C-alpha cells in the first residue's frame, strides 16, 4: 500500500541548514513576501520594519499617503535606521524625517537623502536603497530581487478570485498574537494545506465543521467547507453576535474558506472575521508566525464589540497545530526517517514539492 502513496520531501528538506539557506535565498529573498497590513501605515511617517534573515526592510508612509519600501540601512556606515534586535515586525512613527541613530544622516520619507551633519554631500546622488512594494486587499508585499520579479497578481494566482467578495481591504486588526514554532516552515505549510489531521488534532474544530472528521476527503476548499447546522463561524459555539461581512454570498455565510498564498501568507475566512498568518522562517528548525485577527470596522465601532470568542478559539486551534508540527520536526530527526508519505486526501500538500522544484530550479538555472 505504501508503494502507491506519493512520497513527501526527503529528510534534508526539513533538517539541512544548507537546504534552508538555498530555499530562503530562492524564495523569501526572490519572491513576493507578505509583511503585514497597510492599515498600520496611514499617517505620514508611520513605519513598519521587519527582518527576513539578514535582510532588514523598512516600509514608510510618504507625505502623499503612498507606501515605499527600502533596505533598513543608512548609506553612511550601514547602521539600521530602525534597530531590529529580533526579526520584528516593529511599528512606529518618524516625526519629520528618517534619522540614522549613529551619525544623524537624515532621509525624506521617499528615501531621498536630506541632511549630513558637518559634511558637504550631494544629496541628489544618494538615497536609501529601494525595494519593490505592492498592496493587495490591504496586505503589503515586498520583493527583494528585481531580476526575478513578476507581477504580484500573477504570483498570487486564482486565490484572489475565490476571495473577491470578502472586504479584505476594509477589515481592521483587533488583536495580534506572535508564535515561535520549533518546526521547519514547510512542515507548517503542509499542515495548513490538509485536514487529514483535523480529526485527531482538532476535536473542538470538528464539532463546528463535522466534515473535517472525514480526514479531509472530498472537501471543496475552493467553494468553502460547510459548518454544522446552526453554526456559521469559528468560535467555541459556532455562533456569534457579529453580523456577516457585506457582499459575501449566501454560501460564504455558512461555509469556511482557507487560502495559502505562497510562500508565507495563510488566510482563514469566516463570515464575520478573517485570520491572517504571516510566516517567517528563522532557521531550518524554527519559524515565527504573526497572527492577525481582523473584523469589519462597522462591527468594531459598536459599543458591545468583542472579538475574543474568535480569538480565543483560534489561539487554541493554533497551539494544537504548532504542537503537532513541533512533534513532526522532532520525529524526523530520528536516523531511520528518510521521507514521509502523502495520503490521497492530502493532495494540496503536494503543492509544496512543485513550488520548491520551480523556485529552486530557477536558482540552479
């Protein structure tokens, strides 16, 4: 029977430092990567700084309200303009300009050099190193490799059409939780992409979505997975006082949707809230995830608004996922492990092999 199953990636894909470095260069430093929500950067001078391994990124709201991204490095001596002792993300606001904390070289919010104390430097010839930036539905994406850059819409693919009725750009973050998971980033992505594990790992979730007990077989993720009768959202009870998003279909009011936008944005969508997962690999066996819980502003401005029913439920489900992913990572370190297997209902997990083959193949070429 095992001979009939598809083999997973080999052990080195999850355990090799060399493989991890190659992947990070070919994917996270050479493709569109999501770093957060644009709603955080609405006022001139507000910024977001985040680190992708050695690459430090600074995103700033300009005077005209548009966003620009730069390498978070001063042109003088290489100092971080926003110190990042950990990967971040870090948010804040510059007053009138960006000032380097070392020698006080300063920059305009468009990246142009503004001042160099005690030095006569041609400011027109020096500026911050730019990074490509695009926004889709309120999510900020950056691309570090101009030689490999394709359009963001092409990269995101058909998932954008499946989510077109959700008012993603209008939503606001009510709370964020960060997690440090001791597992390779691909283990987490593969786990997100299948529900074969849902029965044994998520009994509470299966009470809301009984179809998950079937091991993921026959689930229509593109069109949504139905809740049990009388349930319409992901909370402990399956219900909430919040109303459905305006504009979604009748089916979307009673079905759950999930999308993975490679390499690092995972979205889980209910009729009243959306959970966004941003995945940032730290090393071969550690991944940082920031989880944003987003609601419609019409609901959030109500005096009785309370998103804790969804947030607490998701935090429980997340911790169940992270625990099993960490167990996978530990288990694969046994010397007898060579590769795993994908069951037929884990078809979506096979995408990671095709995705890696495409990205790593481009690098080799």
